[in-house]
């Protein structure tokens, strides 16, 4: 493993907020359990927040490069952060 990739992984691990980390950890855990990505409604139920709050978080995570989505396709969230860099889901 080269030092650049290690530094890049460390930067990713420290570049998301606690709340963003919890959403990322939820996406990872949900996909592991259900073998498909979560819908925004699943995140809404888990975190007890409004639909606009979840949607804005998803847009922010995508803009920051932590996830990727396919426009027009439901449940298309793809996690781009390595699982070992995710916090424990609370």
C-alpha cells in the first residue's frame, strides 16, 4: 500500500461530521442486513427526522463524495467510504 492512499483514507475518515458519519454507518449497516441500499424513508424512521432533513443529508453526502446515486433510480445509494473508516452506528 502506498503512502498516498493511506493519507487519502485518513483524510476521508476525518472529513465527515459525527452526524454524517452516523448516516454513512446506517447506509452500510442497512445494506449489509437487507442486501440493498436504504430508501430515504428508512433513514427518516431510524433517525426520527423529517423527509427534507434526510434528503438534504443525502444530497450533502453525495456532493462531498461519500456516496454516489443513480438519478431516477430508487435505492441507488452506493457507499464510497471504506467500512473500516465508518463510526459505530448508535
